[in-house]
C-alpha cells in the first residue's frame, strides 16, 4: 500500500507518459476484476496527502524505519563496511533521503570510502537532494542517477566496478504481490555481482488491528488519497468520475499478510474516459493497491528463493518493521 519512498516526480506528465497513463488506466478498468495503477497516486495533491498520512498517529511505518536509521546506525554501518573496501551505496527511489541521511553522515564521519548513488525518476528531486546532502555532509561523494531502477543499476555498474550496497527502503517491496516481489528480487539479483549487498525495508506482520488502522486512519486521509486518483483521471485523461459515488474500502488478511485497498462503486454507473466508457455495477470494487506484510522467516525465505542469503536483520524496538541485509550469491 502506501510506502515511505514514494515515486515523486510523476507530474506533470509528458505526452509519452500521459499516453502510458491512459493505456494503463483503461486496461485496468476494462478487466473483469477492475484495478487502477497505484503509481499514479502521486500528483501534487497526492504528495500533500501522503505527507499528512505519514504524520498521522495510525501510520507507524515511517517512525519505525526512521528509528532504525537513527538508533541503529552503527549496526547498519558495521555490516556495510565489514570487508573494509570501497563501495557504492545505491538507494532505489531515494526521494528526500529522510532516513538514509543518518547512515550517510555516520559513514562519512567514519571516513568510509564510498559514493552515494540515489536513483529516482525525478531529476528535480535529485538535484535538490544532492545540494542539501553536500551542504550538510562535508565531503560526501554523490552521483545522481535519474531513471528507472534497473536501467540505472546497469549504468551504476558501468560507472564503477566497486562492491554495491543497494537500499530499497520504505516497505516498497510490500507494494508488490508476493509473486511480483519474487520477480523483482530476481531481477535485482541479476543486476548485482556475488558479494553485493541489499538492504531491504520490510513491514512485518503484527496485530491485525494496528495494520488495518494504518491504512484506514480516523482522519480519512487514506480514503482521500485513493479517491484523488479519480480526480487526476478526470483532469488529465478527460474522465468524468464522480468521486462521491465511490467509497474507500480496506481489508487485511492476517493469514496471507495482504493488506489491500479498493474503491467501491455506490451505484450502477457509467464513467467516460476520453472516448471509452466503463460500466460499474453497484457494489463493484476497483483494486487500488496492496501492502504485503511478512514474518521474519518469510523475509529470509524471499532472500533465499531469489539468489541471496540473509546476513543480518535489524528490527525496530517494537518488532514491527525490519531492515534486512541480504548478500548476493
């Protein structure tokens, strides 16, 4: 579902991306089981709502991982620097590096020899990030990589043959179905060399009520966040959704660990997007996003099944979240 390292910069869309947006929306809504692509949640309003979600009392994820990076920085750094060699520290979907900045400063203070390589699709946010980090961390070597994850990992390998430590934080792996997560991790392994490390941020299974409330906050922010995608479709794709005729619905299955959000049609209705018409039945749902939760054992198994071995797990004090090191084999 919602994750901390959101894909900033997906607005405004150029003609190519706008065409892809239209194609993915129509493809999803013409399926028997309707769905919408969650990566388009993040227009300006979506960004604002997400910032408010992260600050609401029910949403625990940000504070849990922030605690790890603030209070267990030395533990993280020890694993990264254990071979005493130079390395590239690569962050997928770096955003504003709110959490990783603590690790960067600690490594710099310890005189570690490394280059920080933030990857993001937004050139603007990367330029802002680079300036801020260089102002705040003396001598930090930063190489920004603007683009898609795996293409930029390929370029990072071309730029440097040093050992790679790849950070994928914010429970972003949970935004994928388990099958998709395995495919992603296998692809990630294919872009790494034996001995490279991955630091994977994962939200753990816990009391179902805590998880459900994190995505169904009392202020209704998550509901507005999901419904905002309908507003965006109206504005950018010439749609005529009436968002008041859809309701946010959240589920969590503690057995599978799948936390899913839907929008439910409150009446029989026909929505037009450009020249296309989509028929909704009353009570028909549209799948919006998943936030998959794992046990520590499942995190380790995911590593082993995709070409890694678990090295070290660093949970927060509540045991609600973990940043796990995997080594490529």
